[in-house]
């Protein structure tokens, strides 16, 4: 094990945990358990590498934005499908229903991945296909995570697909409020008669909603009461995928919002 490298990494972690302030070499030494001379030498190396800089006012040390740049590149390189694949496969196996991974595009969702149900009767969908976001579970989960003015830009696109479709603006807003409260969205045959589903939103490392994961199936099997029983599995799946993408919920914000 390279102890010199570990010292540098420990120092970077110490400095990044001190937002908005710089640390003296004595502070850094005390917090990392290094001698003052060892801490000073490591700091100079990190300055040379561009990870640390001196505060010209008080002479302390702080991280540069290079840490943020590297973290941003890493987060952007994470492929949602790749990170979600094993999780949606498990969700499909555990629930016995088709599992979907969807992203939002205007007032539509696009299915970017799926794992078929082992059941002989399945809910039809295809990777690359679209659905009305306000009438399917993954779409409602994503819409509930958008800002409150999002719906207004697409109000003219709200049309009925079945007698169960919620396509009046105020009624849809009320429905999305329920989604936020419950943490998951339910489709009660709102796009296709007799087909339902439930879903939860996925966040990335920037705390932004980037996708939704859900299950769907015929309502005579996937009843509303059964969906309620399966909701914890869907929530656990969205949480696992979000964490794989770098999401770390703050204390004042729930995972599903």
C-alpha cells in the first residue's frame, strides 16, 4: 500500500470537509495525524498537482475546483442503463412483472431499458418506444420531480387515452402532489385499458431527477392493492440505482420527491 498516496488522499478529504474556509498547516497536520513537516510537504505536492491552493488573505490551504471537475466528469460518465441493469432485472424477478427504465422527453417518456415479466400475459412496451408521461407510472414519477411550472408549457398536450386518464391540469397537479407524498406513482389503466403500473424516480449525483424505474402488467393481476404491496420493492430499486449514480440525499430532502 502506498502510504504517501494515502496521506495525500486523506488531506484532500480533510480540506473538502471544510467548505468555505481554509486550513492552516497545523490544522491539517492535527486532522490527518501527520507531523507538521510531513503535512507541509504533502500540501506542496498537492499544490503542484493543482488540487490545493494557498489562501492569499490568511495563508491557509484549501482545495481547488479540480476536485469538482473530476467528480463532475465521473458522474457524467456513468451510464444509467448500465448502472440500472442488474437492479431492474432483480425487480422483475422479485415482482414477477415487467420492469422498465424510462427518461422524460417533454411530455413523453422514452423506455430506455426493460426486463420482461416471466408471466404469459405481459404489458406491451418496447425499448425506444414512447408513452404519455402523465398517463404512465414512470412518467408521473418524473413529472412529480419537475418544477411546478413544468406542466404549463405542455398543457395543450394533455388528452384522454382511456376513461381513467387524468388530463385536466388541476387534477393532474393534485395527482402529482400525491405522488410526491407517497414516493411512488401509480397508473390505473390511464394509457391502455386494463394495464397498470407503479414507478419511482431516480436521481443522479447532482441530485437531479434523471430517470424512473417501474413495473407494469395487466390490472387483473397487478391490482392497485397489489401495487401497494410491491411499492417498497420499487422504492428500494430506485434508491439503489440513484446511489449507484452518486446520489446522496440530504437530511432535508427525501430520495423520492
